[in-house]
C-alpha cells in the first residue's frame, strides 16, 4: 500500500480522499498555521516557535521578515485552495518551503517589484513541488525536508542570470583559505554558533540567531540543544580544516550542521545511537557544504540547505539496515 509523510514526518497509510477544496473559510490559516509553517523550517510545528523565528528574521532584516511571512502565507494558502489534507496543512508542512523560497530569493536578488513577483510566484509553485516530493519521498521512507525549497530557489536564482529585469545573485561564499588567520576563541564559538543558527534563515546576526535558538528551545529542549551543538560542530569542522575565516564568522559552516542534528533527533528515537548519529550528521553536513560550495560556485548559486538534506536522507534511507537506529515511538492515542 502506498505510504505518505505524516505531519510528524513519519510514515503511515494514506487517508481516504477528502473533498477538494474545503468549503470552510481560510480564516483558521491565520495566524497559527502560518506561524507553524515558519516553525517547521527547523521541525517545530509550534506557532510560538515560528513567531520567534520570524522575529529573528525581522530583526536581521525587515524586508526578509516580510518575505518569510509572505512565503509562508502563499505556500499554506495555495495548499488550502488546492484541497490539501487538513492534518499536514494545519501542522505547517506546506508553509515552510514557501517561507524559505520567498525569503531566499528576496535576500539574494533584492526587493524590486520583479523580484517580489518571482519570489511569491515560486513560493506558490513550491506547494506543488512539496506535494510531489512528499509523495515520492514518503514511498522511499524519508521526509521531503527542504528539498522543495532548494530545487525551487536554485531555479529562481539560475533564471535570474538570463532575465534582464532581475539582477543575478552575488553568491557570497568566501573561499579564501587561511587556517592561521583566525583564533579559536570563546567569542568566535559564541557568535559563530549563533550566526550559524541565524543562517538557517539567511541572517548573519547574533541577535537573530539568539531568537532562533530561543524558538528552538520553546519548541523542544532536545531540538534546542541539538541545534546549538550542531552549529558549533559545523563551525569547529570548518575551523579545523581551514575554511575561509569570513565563512566561519558569518556562520556559513553552522546552519546545515544545525539542521542535520535537529532532524536526526527528530526522526530517530532519542537514544545513545541516535545522539551519536546526530553528531556525525552535523560533521558530515559541514563537509558536504564545503564540497557543494566548490561545485556550485561556477554556476552562480550557493549550496543552500542541500547538504543537510543529503546527509539526513542518507541516515534515514540506511536506517532499516541499522537496527540500532529506531524510529520514534508513535504518539499515545
């Protein structure tokens, strides 16, 4: 029997078909469901966590904050109009990719009218990409994660290079390697770690990172700890291997590692084996970030969250053959 990704990111049998679209007014979408969509960027289906994430983005840039909120609204409302199943819709699973698509395009391309049209249009398109990948990935036994955001945003950034109304993005990924130019200090660990959390939402700001860390703690103390450790591990891996100092101080080696760590403890039962796996996933995500950064730089786009997606897919696809890694217990009825 075909299987699907549920609102918890686990797998279950598909529900009976429901009428499409729903007849009720979409007032329930606001603000709870839209904020949950923002929260699901870091696996927190919690409106308060989403509000704190959004506050962090807005602190870093008001324009980015508006883009994130608009993207969440467009993605969620589009899924509602198309008759998406209520449970994943209400959990915010159709909002988080739209959040990142609109935010990423406005962040990289600027805030012109043409960019806004592209950003909101592709945020709406991400609803279809999300639904498609949820179906395909569900059958493979893995969640879609932010793959819809990555594919849709790459398309937008590449298209900008051929469209005169759009300014091609400047991929700000420092590559000058100078391992002796940066000292490993408490300040670097604190600020680099917080910026690593902020970079999940494209914000290289300590306060923004702090608000995102707080949102994670509100959603789940385990997720908050995993995110912080993941961001620090990514920073340490980059430092140890001699990554560009600017990339370290901006948090660019931390955000994929933070996401990988949070995802691993979310989709695996919390045991010693899953904790060790989460730490290894964080390390791997930093290395894959460096690899993809080098591969994509000539193309003119960044790695975005593709490293985290690839690493977590590798972990979850291999889980059935690794008995020590167990799926979380289903919630009590």
